[in-house]
C-alpha cells in the first residue's frame, strides 16, 4: 500500500513537472515573440518615407525649406524660454510626473545639435531617442515619427544655419521612478509605433497634404486629443478636445455644436492666419503661440489643405459643451449697460464692470480690438471655465503681422474667490452657461 502511494506521488510529481516545463516553454515563446515583434517594429518602421514636397514647403533651397518646415512644426515655441534666445531651450513644461525642460537645438556644438549627425537627429525627432537616452513624450516624436527623412533633415539644416547659443540644458525636475529614462522603453512598447505617413490613395492630394501638415508637422492632436492613464493620446477620441497647461484645447472634430462643424471655411482660415475668427473665437495661451510662431507663416494653400482634412475628422462630442452664438443676456445688453438690473449686487458683475467692461463691453464686442470679442468663443461656453480662469490670471497676448494685441492678467489683484465669481459671471452672461468654477479650482490653476 505504501509503495502504491509512493508511486502515485512520484507520478503526480512527474506530471506536474512536465506541465511546469511546458508552461515555461510557452511563456518563453510568448516573450520571444513579443521581443521579436518589438525589434521588428522599432527597426523597420512601416511604409516608405512620404515623398516631398507633400508639405507644400519651397524646394529651391534646403535651408529656406527647413525654415518653413520648422515653423510648420512649431519648433521655436517649445524650444525657447521667455527670456532666452530662439531655439536655446529651457522652457518648462508641467506634467503629471514633474517639470520637464526643452533642450537647446541651436547650432552650438557643446549644448545644442551642432555636432549631431543626421542619423542622431533623425532618431531623436522620429523615434524619441537622443544622446542621453529615451526622450519624454512631451517632445511630440509620437507625431513627428510620420515625417519624411528629407523634411527632418531640412529642419536640421535650418537649425544649423541659426546662431549658436551656449545655453546648457537645465535638468528636469522629475522624481523616481519617472526620472529613469530606460523605463520609457516600456512606454514606447505599449504606446508608440515608429510609422511614417502613408498617403490615402482614396483621398485627394490636398487632403493628404492637410493630413500630413496636421498630424505629422503640426502635431495638433498632441494638445487637442485627451490622454489616457499612461499619458498617451487616447486614439479613440482623437481631436475631441484636451487641456494643456490649464487652457482648453477645443474639439476639432466635425461635431456641429462643440466642434468645427458649425464654422465656415473662411472663419477657420481667418483663425489659423490671424488667431481671430469674427463671431467665433480668439486664440489665447498655447494656441496664440501656435498662431504667432507657426500658422501665420504657412501658405494659404497649406492652411486650406489642413481645413480640408479637419472637415473629414469623425464627429466626436468629447467633454465640450455646445456654443451659444446669441445668449439671451447679451442680446438684451448694449455696449455700455448690461441687459438686466436684477443682479447688480452680484460680485462677478461688479468685478466685470470695474476691470473688464471697458475693453469687452456688455454686448460682447471688443472695444479697441475684435480680439476682445467674447460672444461665440469656446472658452466662455465651457462650464468648467479653465481658459477663462487662465486668462483672468495671466492675461493673453499675440503678435500677428507685426501687430501686438494684449490683455493684462489679474493674478496679483484678485483672490481665488474673486476670480471664481468673475469667471462664472462671464460664463453665464456671454455663454449662457452655468459655470462650475470654485475658488479651489482657481487655486489649482494659480499654483499647479
């Protein structure tokens, strides 16, 4: 009996050992398959390079072409600090993981890219791998990966033609474990695919040019697409709106109420060229920078190509509210008086009367400039009021065609509670929205 039990025990142990070995071999096979897939994907990006000049950039001179492409890619806005030289880096970016600083990309050989080879530059721009290792995806290589080799190297040729700036790259302020760059290899494995732009043969040349400009060079989705838990773009909600540094990045889909579906082509073109669309919106914050440093310099043909593409983006509602183009309170107001006297004791109304009505007027028309128009703007139709709070705190400025338009901020004049009162009043009066801004919300935006 004992021998039988012992034999059965040995047999069970042998079968268990065999199954364990089989599971180990299967696990090893799965891991090997994944590694081979990753290696193939990283080493052999899908598709051939797009053939220039799909961007519409001039082709007569590589440096001139590179300057145009660098503007289209908005390189200077991110790689220039408030007090620094162009492309010298040092601009800070607040992320959920800490503060990142942009790098010096001038022709300086020690601190910039003056000594970089073509392959090093291509690898950094299209694959997010620099001399120090993996780059953080705040650098939009996840979009730039679609760029052609010739376009990337034209940008490099332009950057090398600019004056060197001996500005060292400031260290990022990111805590453990996010300061370990090797960990980004796993992020890339899950969220990144090194993939060049492939033209859609069922679409027109203009549409494909717009798709390339919008997605690869302009990297519009990096701001206008929500991000998932891994801080990667939520592809299923592409262009449905996002939030960047406290500012609303509105819905760019064809949705009629909260997206671009209700905009006329000429309004969209004017907005991209000047930062203002009559009866709609004026650009502020990061978008004002995009207009100032990038879009105003693109050809009308390229801008119309972008519009052609954006018109075909599937409609998504996102988190945005509809835009009221004729709120009742504004229709009952004139330039000097609000349309009702029932809320004259309201704190927000008093603050608006004291510091805002002189420029914006009660009927929502800008007094000195149409950039101060409020009716129809996306910011005053967002109940969360994030952009309204941001502009109250820090103001807004934009330079287009040599003309500067500026609004002062009230960060040091208003308390958090006052900003909340004023923001909710603006949302109600000019957007017919019940604002939800609290003093705690303002505090979070004041000191992110």
